[in-house]
C-alpha cells in the first residue's frame, strides 16, 4: 500500500498516525504485567551484577522488553549497549563489546580481544559505570562469537561479572546455551524470563491500546473482528499487528467505518503464507 493510501486509512478511521507500527515509544507501550514483569526481572538481575536471558518465540515482545529494560536502567550507573547478534562475525562482535566497555574498536581481532580483556580488568578496579550488554537475536549467534562471551565471563571479581549480559532469543537459544563453551556464561545467568502468547481477551485489550495511542476514540473493530484477529493471529503480537493493519486497509477499501470479521479473513491471505 502506498504512503498516500496509508494516510487515507489513518484519516478514514480518524487517527493521528498509523497504528500497529514497530516504532512505538517506551512510554506508550501496552502496560501489560507480563512485559513489565519480564523487564523488572531482567533489571533485578543486572542490579545484582548478574546476567539474564529472555527466551520466547518470534514476535512475542522480547525486543520491546529489552527497550523497556534499557530505559529503566539509570544512565548515571549503567552503560547499556544493544547488539543484534544476527550474522555478526566475531570481529564485529568484539568491536561492539569494545564500544560497550568504552574503548576504541580499532585494531586487529587479537589486539582487540586483549584490549577488551584489559578494559574489563580495569573496570574491576574502578567500579564506575557498569557495562550492560544486551544481546538480541541470540538464537542466530555464530559459534565463534561464543568465544568472546567466554572472555568476558572469565573475568570476575568474586562470583559476579564485570559486565552484565542480557541475552534474548527464540527458543533455539536454549540449545545454544547448552553448549559446553558457554558454561561460564550460563552459570551466571541469574534469571530466565519468558513471554507467552496472549489470550483472546488480552488481544482485544492490546488492539484497543494500540489504537488509543494513535487517537482512536471509538471501536475500530467489531466483536467478530476481534475474535477473528485472535483465531488467525493466535495471540502473537507481531502477527496481530500485521493482520490488524491489513484488515483496516481492507475495511477502508470497502468503505466500512468499522472492521468486521470479513476484512480480517481477507487480510489473512495477504499476511500469512
Ligand atoms: N508491551 C508492548 N506494547 C505495545 N506493543 C508491543 C509490546 N510488546 C510488543 N509489542 C508489539 O509487538 C511487536 C513484536 O514485538 P518484538 O519485536 O519485541 O518481538 P520479538 O519477540 O523480539 O520477536 P523476534 O524474536 O522476531 O525478534 C512489536 O513490533 C510491537 O509492535
Ligand atoms: Mg526481537
């Protein structure tokens, strides 16, 4: 759909901007307890100077929880660095870690690893800003990237780490974490958070919230449409986002002011394989 048509969908439903987009500010997130609790648990692990992981299927809200976590960690105490692990080679990852620890990412891999080690040791003594490295999409982590995680986790003051790692990934991350090379990392994972799929009622609340933050002052979906959103999207947030927006486009094209189940059914063929 062109941006003009998207603008038409927005004005057709009387909204201030397009709903269900990925760019949702932290302060406008849906305040559901499962996401708030996951962020609180991860924060508690970091405050304990431990590491933590969050594991759940695609599209269930992990990256959003990580953004909430980052926002909740005071800048005066934590240097938080977000890294997407997808397809990152070990050198690039090492550079990211160097940046996270506050040193220059220049130099060859070997030199960089030593620099990171030295810096980690210096931090042991200084205790100023505590580095927190958020590793998103950990299920795609290349095995050689694990080596640098080991380097990071081999430096310890007591049983605790100089760096807190927060690992996020889809369920195959569990298998990766069982690898022997990662034992030093998993031993210090103080907490595993997970997110579940939403119920029928929660999906309705979620959709209403996403519409209310873009100015909806009336019901955009009728009851049957909410049911259809749940049946098709199966309580998955990302699937629901795509489906809900596509359904609104179909209702707009059909000239309807409310989205009905038939629009969700039509949208289904456009967003699902
Ligand atoms: N608390 C929330 N409030 C509002 N929207 C949310 C919230 N959590 C998730 N979402 C919506 O769900 C979408 C999917 O969430 P997210 O990208 O965090 O999933 P994910 O678990 O990281 O998926 P993947 O494993 O594919 O990376 C987001 O783009 C956002 O639109
Ligand atoms: Mg994600």
